[in-house]
C-alpha cells in the first residue's frame, strides 16, 4: 500500500466519529448544515461503492446525544460502537472493526468526525503510530471548535502523514471512470443532490445540452458520461 495509490472501492474503508448533536453544537469552523450535508453525502458515497463503514459514538446518553438520523438512515444495520474515550483508537471495538477491513487489504481509512482537533487528531495519530494504515481526513466532513482549531489540527495531522481530502474528492476518486456504468447513475444522482454548484451544472447539462425534461430527469432520465468538471 502506498500513498501514491489512489482511493478505490477495494482499498478503502470509512469511519464516522462522533457525529452527534452536542459535538456539532460546538463546531465553528464550518456551517453546520453544510457539515451535515457533506457528511451524509460521504456516507451515501460509501453506500454506493459498498465501502465497509464504522460508526462510533461517545457518551451518547450522558452528553453527546444520538448520531444524526440522516447518517443512521444510510446504514440502518450498522452497529454504533459506543465509547468513553475521546480517542476512538483507545476502544478495542473500533480497532477490531478497522482490522477486519484491513485484513481484506483496506488499509486506507477515510475519516469524518467531530471535533477535528480532538477526536479526529488523536485517532489519526494513534492509529498511524500502531499500524501501517493510511489516514485520509475528510476536511469538509469534519469540524472544529474554531477555524484555527480545525486548521491547525489539519496542519498537525498533515505534518504527521495524514492525507487531507474533501468528500467529493473521495466520491470521484472511487468512481474514477465515467465508463463504470454500474455506479454511474447513483453517483450522478448523489452529485445532483449534495454537490452544490457541480450538481447544478449536471442539471444544466441534462436540461439545456441534452434536452432532458426539466421535471422528471431525476427519475429515470440519464445521459452518457457528464464531465466531472
């Protein structure tokens, strides 16, 4: 495994850390609705490509509250790995879940979590210290208690070897080739719903360039590969 190897549906796994309301209340580095949009978009990307996914929570009943229902709806059967430690790597259940994926060659760990400067940072550094896993930190599906807290945590992780990414970058890296028809329609639908300006561009291509109906193209209309940019 090398950092020069791009993310694929076969070498990756996902972990969502502490996407819970009390943790989100403290986020100041990104608009909270945008954060939720990006997190759920990443989750749905993982579902499209059958990426093994771990969801872990901290002090649900005592402090943090329940995981976003929109995230749980993407993975309704996924167990919620409850912890007391702020550092997910301290929890054997989390380590075991990731080890299961790594045993199948999935050593690229894509991480989305709250807060960047605490739960994400400590997990990433501890995980890399103990294993040969690679950490891909999804910067726009994570949040810190201030812009500085998020930025300097990201800087510290990058200095330690963590790879910073965005959720849409991960999605398109998994897709890679628009000729991959088995995931094409689902990826395009996800982009339309969650990717902002890019999704609007896809809508424009459908309706203005390819003359799809303006009301029903989301429900069965399609075109052959739309450029990613």
